[in-house]
């Protein structure tokens, strides 16, 4: 048996910073604008933006992974934050384009619906005329074969009901959501900024079906009042923002089952750090030009979805990876697989790890499509997706796995130190960190343990100069 390659240095270290979306002008500027104007946590804002991009693009695009497997580009999110963190306004800014698009399409839909109603009435009138002829012939004992053939022909000519551009669902039951996707657009978003009703209600009752849709598989839906139906080739984005108490209650009730069937393995998790207490007014006039540009781009992509309302058999465009990006994605895939081993990074999160490379491919495809880049997915776009998804991986671990207090302290300290890295300052005295860092970490022993943990992770290095301990934030 050949020697297994050491993949330990391939994956991002713990504490990777949020991507800055360089060269991605539309999404970067919109994220920066919303983050600045409502002063919500950056992680929350990024997830809100990507939820909107997923909902817009999933209906018209798939992604071909470098291993040859084609998959939807839909994303599932669970965001955990306390009341007042900015969940509702953040999501509303990025999703406003969908309601605007539905309103703009309503005149077209109303015209189509009126034509459909008129067409059905014409068919019904002709059927009634034929039925009268049938009644007369039956009473005379004559053959009704010609009338039967005509009735079959008329039923075949009955027009199909037009589909509406309904994309957003809040706390709908699975039955109502799936029926809406069957009767209207088969691309939808279960979006809730106050997700306690979703988690505690019936919206997430049928997790196996959500898993199937995530994978692009068909589902059968049984109904009590009418016949069952099959939902094929559907696409779904889920973005649920909730509080810690709600997610904890959900995990107590259904967490084991939800994780056992693989639902949480598919979910990108974010626990954004609250900015409450730091949201000071910087200027009196706020500009929203970049979020308007974001909304316009969402509407452009939605136009590509309209053909699927009229032509159910239309095919989606397929996004592929460049050669350099393909090599890197395969390397990331193999490194994740390597870390599933006993003692590896994902030893206790094998379900999550099994879907991580897939989510990375989806995020990369969405960024590529949204920005309108030419050609295939670039290496830089994929690197951005890798960093983002590994942040979500850390947050998944914080919710579903128990970390030691030292690891938690180290994570919080590293997030605080990021402000110095962002300003281009890489060297800092340990005493200054102790003086200004978060209160809990100012304890001498707690700070030392957190620094040693970060040094072990390669996030920073410690060195002594004379009697002064210094910290190099560049790490290894």
C-alpha cells in the first residue's frame, strides 16, 4: 500500500478571516455598505447576501464539480444570534429584489391567468355542448364513439395553468412549500429572519425531503385531500436566522434525528459576533447605491429563470472550474477526507465534512455567476469560497461540538486581534493586548493559555525582546 500524502497544511487554519471578495465588485460593495450602514456583524451580512444569490441563481444554474458530478448550487443556512443583532434588516435589504420582481411580473402573470381562465371556459362550454349530444344519442340508443373521441380531444386542448414567480416562503409547512413549488416556480427559498417559528413549527418536519432537494433528487408528496404529486428537478434555498435558545430547543427535540439523517451536514452554520454596544452613528446621511446595484443584478439573474415558468423541460446552464481551480478543489477534497481519520480535524464531524467540499463548490459557482465572470470558475473565486466555508465549519463545530474553554478563549482573542491585522499592524506587545482585549481575557493565565493555543494553531507567534513579550500576528 502506497504512502498517504500529508494534507495537514492544505486546509485553512482555525480563525481564518472573512473573505474580502476582491475583484467581486458588486457583492463586495453591497456587503460593505450594509455592514457599515446597519452595523451588523459581517458574517451575518455575508450569509444574507449569499442566501439571496443562491435563491436567484439556483433555478437557472448548476455546477459541475471537478470530480465530474453535477450538482445544484443551492445553499442551506442556519444563522444563530440574539435579538437585535441585525438579522431582519440585513436579510430584508438583500431579498427586496424578489418581491420587486414578483410585483413587476404580476401584470404578465395576471394576463396569462386571464387567458387561462378564458381558455378553460371555452373548453368547458364545448364539453357541455358535446355532453348534450351524448345524452340525446344515449336516449336513442345510438353510438357515442365520435363524441367520446371529441371529449378526449377537448380535454387534451385544455390550457395549462400559468406559473407565478413566487420564490419567497417564510414559515410555510412542508406540504404548503412543496405544493407551491409544484404549482408555481419550482425554485424557492424558505427564508426567515425570525426562525424560531420555523424551527419550532412544522416547516422543517420533513428533513429527508429537504435533503433530497438539496441533492437535486425528486420527491413524492402525499396529500390527504387530493392525489399525491411528484416534485422533480426542484431547487430550494433555506436561510433561517434564529436565537441560541431556539436552536438549543430544536437540538434537544430533533437534533439527533436531524444530524442522523444528514440535514445539518448540508447546512452552512454561522454564529455572528454581536456588534451591539459598538454601533455608533458615524454620519447622518446613508447611501444605498451599492445595495441597489446588488438588487438589479439579482433581477437580471431572475430573468434567466423565467423560461422555466413556460418551458419546464428547459435545461440549466452548467458552471465549471478552471484547470487551476479544479486542482485546488481536488486538493481541498482530499485534505478534508484525510482529516476524517481518527485523530483528524473532522474525526467527530464526519457527516459535516462529507458535504463540505460540495458546499465550497456551490459557493464558488454562485460568486462566479453573480459577478458575471467570463469562462470557468477561477482559483481566486474558489479560494474565497474555501475561506468562507471553513469559517462556517468552525461555527458548526461551536454549535454541534463541545470545545474546551481554552479553544473558545483563543477563538475570541483571535477575532479581536483581526482588527490589527486588518489595519496592517502585525507586531504588538503582549501587555497592550492584556490592557485592551475583551475583559475575560485580561486575566494573566487565561490570556497566556489563549495565546499558546493560537501559537499552536499557527495563528501567531510569541517572542521575547529584552524584558518585553511581543506577538507576531503573521503566525507561522
